[in-house]
């Protein structure tokens, strides 16, 4: 595998690893963070609905207080009069204040005056919990615990379930305009928690919600989930929205209604869109970085290294001296090119020194391969060849030195075995008189080309002594 492919693979692997880490961070931290923010916003907005309901109850309680702490009402309980009724208890009072019910009760809880109206038709209706028998039995909204308290701060308000539907109610002890007693009965005001009131609260809070009455068979599981979740249960709506469920308690603390609020998942959707944009941006950036990085590395690193590599291979694979390849750079590649040049010059000098030593030897030295072809030859052997040596022609040893032909098989065999072999005092014929020579074959063990050095030494003088 080339250095270019390795570099590209490493860069791509690092960018891929970074992409996996970034994607993991998005999926584990960023997107869940958006979802948690979305849940917090949904919970906060749902609580705003509950607060809006409490504001409606509070406003009703203030209106009830204005009427209950009034001398005219105080006297009306003791001495009912048509004048008070005509001036204060007409249908316009109900429609103008958007209330459905007003009851004035005596100290013994018997109704002094009471009416309930359907505001759409302005017709009278009856509400079961305000039946005289039910009032005498003591419903919870009449059980004041005044004690030593300031009578202006004594009240009961909240939600009650009736046969006509859920109602917001407030009850106050009837006292004087100076907020003094003794208490002369109870004033009760109530309004239906109907679709019109839901629309008003929707407009105020800008929350899409609905109100349902809990039933033992249909709401038990949901009520349990709301209770376990601490009063607010969140789940994913089948339509892709976020649903939050909570309970509005009645005056006794029991579930009076279940509020179902739905929210479009805009925050998490924006988070996912941001994550997608970030991922696409990373992919594009990674491609640009990878392309630009490889191009710059190719120009400033890989291409110079490839040229240096070819130059070094040329030096290693040839006996010829090659030109200079020197990068004038103040970095590692510049230093490497200078080192290669120094190495080349040292090799050339070493080669020349070795060749000079070999040429100065008084005996024939010939390097041959496994087939007997001459690879190198020293000056003494060239002179002994009597002009038969032709440089760079791939001649066989027996063509240049035919007197060694009788020993061809043994020499070739020795080259193949890799063992040193000596032929002592061999007679060869060269002209008029025979010569005695010692022939030694030295296989080149370090070489992978299966070569050997043949040393032919004239020992005729020694033999003739």
C-alpha cells in the first residue's frame, strides 16, 4: 500500500471517527437537551393553564367578597326586599359578570334567595348541589372555619362537580361593610367551566388544551400516571405532538377535571434540524478538508518523498552515478534530500575505493552469476583476457578466459551450493608453456542474486622452484 493511500486512509478514518463522535454527542446530549427544554416549556405552559383557572376563581372570589361584605346584603338576609332584588339580582347581573349562579343563605343555611341561569338562553336552571335539602346537609363550600380570623379573609373557593357540569365557585360569610360580624349567612357565586371559559383561557395562555371529567372506568390509569409523575404526566401524542396531562382538584382536593394540553414539537424539531444541518456541514467540511489535505500533503510531502524514493532506488539499482536531487527546504524533507545526496556521494566514493583496491590486486578477480556470466572483473583479469573482454555485453567466463572451460561444471556447481571451493595447482594452457594456477570460488552469501567471486592466482613460479 502506497504512502498516499495510507495517508488518505488515516485522514478519512480520523474524520469518520470525529463524525461518529459528533453524531453521538448530538444524539446523546444535544437532541435530548432540546427535548428536555421542550418538556420544561410544555410543563410551564400547562401550569399557566392551571394558574389561569385559579385567576378565574380568584376574580370570582373577589366579586363574591364585594357582595358579601356589604351592608345592603347584610340587611337583605334579615329583611329580604324586592328593592334589593330588582337593583342587584336581575338577569343582567348574571350576564354582565359572566356568572351562572348566586345564592344568599341565612345563618341556618336556608336559601333567602337563589337563582341559576343558562347565560346563552337567559333561562333559569336548577343545580343539584344547591337543592335546599343538599344545602341543609352541609356541602363543603359552606363549612367556614372562621375562629378568630379576620372575616375578610375567610372564604372557600375552587371547583365543584354538579349535575350540570363543572363549576367555579366562591363562598363568603355575609358581614358588614366594615368587615365585622356577627356572620349573617353565606353568599355563594358560581360559573360553569364550559367551552366558552375554556376558549377564554386558551386565548389568554395561547395553549391548546381540553378539559375532561374523570371517570373511574376510563380515567383510573391516567390518574395513576399523573399521581406517580408528581401531578403532571407527559407522553407523546399519536399525532406527533407532545401531550401533558394534569388534574384540577375540587374544593375537597379530589380530581375535579383532567386537563389535556397538546403542544407541537417545534423545539425538538428545530433541534433535529440544527443537528441535521450540523451533520451535513460536517460531511461537506470533512470532504473539503480531506481533499485539500490530501492535495497539500501530495504537493508538499508525498510528491517530494516519491521523487526521493525513485532517486534512492535508482542509486541502489545501478552502478551508474546519477544527478543531484536536492530540495532546498528548511524541514525534514530538505534534510532527508541532503542526507540522500551525502549517502550517494559516500557510496560512489566507497565504490571507487573498493574498485581501486580490487584493481590493484596482482591476481585475477571475476564475479560471475549462476549461469557463468561475468558481472564484474578487475583490471588484472582484463589484461589476462588478451582483448577478449567486452564491457557490458554479458559475456560468459569461458568466452573471456577459455583456459578455465575445463572447470566450468565445478565452478557452476560451487556457485549454486554456496560453499567455498578451491582448485589447487591446476594446469591451464596459455600459449607455449603451461601455467599452474590456484582457483578459489567464493559464493557471495549476502547477495540474493546467487553470485560468486572467482579468484585465479598464478602459482607457476612457486611450483617450479
